[in-house]
C-alpha cells in the first residue's frame, strides 16, 4: 500500500499552509472570535476564490480538483494547526459528502455553490437525549402533501450562525432508536418556523440551539430514500470523524511543538528544563502520540471505501486512539507550562481547549472502543 502523497496533494498542503501562516496567526484569530460575527468571512471567500481549496475534495466534473477524503484530511490537519474556525468540516466534509453520495439535481445545484464559497452547511443531528446514537431522534418530519412538516430540537449545531443551509436528521417513521424510519433533509436555514439561539463554544467556534416549529419543507429536500437514511448518515459521520482525527493531529503537533519550545526557554536551577531527563521522556512520549495519531488517521481515511462494518471498525480504532492521544498530549502540555498554560493570552491553552472538544466529538474514546469491540468481536 502506497502511503506517499501525490504532487497535487503536496501542493494543496503547501499552498494552504502558506496562506494560513500569513493570515491566521494567533492574535488575528483572537480578533476573529471576539467579533460579533465570530469569524472573518473574507477568509472563507479566499479559501474558495483565491486558493480553490473548497473544491479540493470534489470531482473535476463538479468543478473541483478531483480529490476526496485524503484531501479533506490534509485541509483539516492544516486548519488544526492554526485552530481554524472555518466551517470546512460542516460544509465540505459533511454537507458535500452527503451530496456526493446522493447525487441528483440538488447536488448539481449546491456543490458548485459550496466550491464558490457561497453556501455554508451546518449539520443538525445531535439531540439532548441522543448521546452518540444517530437513530435516537425526537425530531420528526411528517408527510404533508408533496412536502414535510418538521418539528423538534437540535443541540450544539456548530456553524449554524453562519449557515445558508441545514442538514437535518429526522424521524419519518418507526419508534425511538429504530434504525428504520430515519431520514436526512437539506433545507434552507432561513425557512419560517426555524428558531435559533446562538452562542460561542469554549474552543472559539460558534454554535446554535435550533428549534423547528412546524417548518414546511419541500419534498426535494429529502436526501436519499424516506426512512432509509441511517446508513448514509453513518457514512458521512464516519467521514467527518476521520476528518476530525486529521484536525486533531494538527492540534496535537502544535501542542507538542509549543511545549518543547517552552522547555527550552524556561529555566530552573540556572538551566533550561529541557535538560531534565524526565521532561525529555515526556516530550518523546508526546511526539509518539502525535505520530501514532497521524498514522491511525491515514489508516482510517484509506478504509472509508470498505464495506460498512469494516469502515466503521477502522474509524472507531482511529478515533479511540486519537481521543486518548489528544487527552495525553493536551494534559502534558498544560502540566509542563503550569498555570500560564490556561491563560487567555497564551496560545497553548486554546489548543488544549480544542483538543478537549475533539476528544468527545462524534464519539468519545470509550464509545469508539465499545463500537470497535462490537464490530470485530460481536455482541
């Protein structure tokens, strides 16, 4: 199996890294997240128009660069290195992934808008009682003539304050937690009856609590078959999980680099603390966690096209390892820095917050270990 990147993939990484180093330093990011909008829309437009980065994972027929999941991982890792708050995961990986999987008129119309930077998609799937069970839904979409009426509540919908569209999971039949009866809809984010409460997250991103109150949606908003959408939802969540793992490797790399630099500058007993053997061992352990996370992520990416059970097992193996590694690297970074590590002024604390959020995003270490065991050993 060839693990080397192509010339095009290296170009994507290098181009994006140079752009972000020029436009997304820590102080600039702090200004973005402190603003009323919580972001600089010009960055998103530059990623689309100047760099063509939003098309990296789409086919050339759709106006993209002909890439896929590996290109998404490359972009996400670079965004992780600068704590990027751009809605790439929600729009390109999740929304674009769903549209690519389903195809049809809606994909033909919306994918070019994503590539151009005109469409932002937020994934409204999580509910307060649901935990990590994608079928545990109280949001309902009831048939009404040619369309549906949507009612329910979705929590922590990341990027929703900026979204032009919402990708919504809802129950069109069956009972609570049944695999059958789950459907996926892509709707206009500004339809009448959608009530949104926006707030900042601890890692600097923005999210919303969204309430659907008798929202009338057209029939063509349905992606895939009615009541048979769970396999598609599981697929796009697995793709998103691997993308988050890639982001985590970028975050963990910066945590390690920042901590290593600090040990070389901080002096105790007249010498840099990097001279202390116990801290040298700690730096090596952190480095190993970063490299193992990167390897597991690549393995997960390469297995996304396998049959569902094999794909899910590979994704869970990667996410379990990355969650544990993010915890280890983040905690050791803070312990080494001491109290200053969690101040607002120092970047390392912000990387720690993002690493902590990633630990539980799309499933914790314990959840994925349990899923991996069920998929590989049986119940």
